[in-house]
C-alpha cells in the first residue's frame, strides 16, 4: 500500500477522472463559509487551497468572490485552468502558500484538510488571512444511510476523509480556537462512466496495483448495474444513470 504522503500527491495522475467523477460543491455551503467576511461589505478575496481541477473554485467564483487557486500538483492546476478561466493558479500547500501576509479574506479547502499538518497549516492560514478572516473546510461524502451506498463504500474502500469525519472531525490549531459545522443533503445523478471515474480518482485506487484497481472497478460496475435495474434512470443523451445521495459537511473558523 502507498504511504499517506504518496497518496496525497497522487491525484495529478488521474486529473481527467477527477474532473469527470468528483461532485461539485453546493452553493449554499460556499455562501455559508463566506458569510462572516461578507459582513464587511466587500467582495471577498479567497484562496482555494488544494484546489485540484477547480471543483470548489468554480463555485467560489459563482458566489461572486475573487479567487486564487493553490495546489501542490501542477497537472491538477493545468486541468483547473481548462475548466475555470481567469483564476490565477500557484503551486503550493496549506503549510506553505505563495501569498503575502494578511492578503485574503478567506482560505477554503475542499476535500483537503485531512491531508495537512494541522499545526503548520493553521499557522500558515492565519498568516495569510486578514483579521476576522475565515478558514473554511468542506467535504462531499456519500450518504451511507442508504444501504446500497454503504456497499459501494465497502467495494471502493474507505478514505482518510471518511475516517476523519467518522471520528472527532477536523481539528485546528492557533490562531483558530475551534470550528462550527453545517450539513446539507442532496442527490447526484451519475452515468456509469462518471461513477467509475469518481472511484478511479480516489488516492487509494490511483496508487493500487493494476490488478487491485481492475477488481475494484469491476465490483463498482456490478453495483451500478444493480442500482440501474432498480431505478431505470436515463440521461438526456440516452445514457443509463443512477442516483447517489451525498452529505456535504462544511466547517468554518474565524481568525482573531
């Protein structure tokens, strides 16, 4: 099995699958994370850290904020520039951002805080945030209250994010004293290709052996067929679809 560090920087090898398979973020979650800085009456300047292919970046732009995107993987940032135009991109991490002190109103991380060194990342976020700025953390996770979704997770294997959220949740360090949380439930419609891409874009699958990857994807394909027989959904182009319930969990903390 690959190390945690190897998994954390593996996503560029599957940038296309990540863009195709990963869900977007609900606008309500982004609006909630940015709510405290909007009280200042100006359009917020936001750093999207661990931006990947721009899934969260796009929603931040739609929310009317000015965005800079930061990711450790240049391949992921290249994909982001293809899908979200006009956003400056920088190679960097939550522990080391190429930004001046007190230069942004919010730092948001989508599907990323579980990879960071909490003390170092919290200190660095505090450095680049203005006083009263927001650290926002958000994850899309599958809603395993649906028994079929629980079986899907078993076939895919769990993730570091799911382990963190099933436990005590995300932690922060100085200059943040704690986090508050909000949740949203929603349903995504996927084709077989999108479901397989969602699975193939996960670090555990990217770093698995070819045989392990093929076995997992075959199992997920069988689960798609089972769900399809029950639901009978069809996309506008005629492709078979299924529904996948999601739970979005967002957290925010304020820099003093």
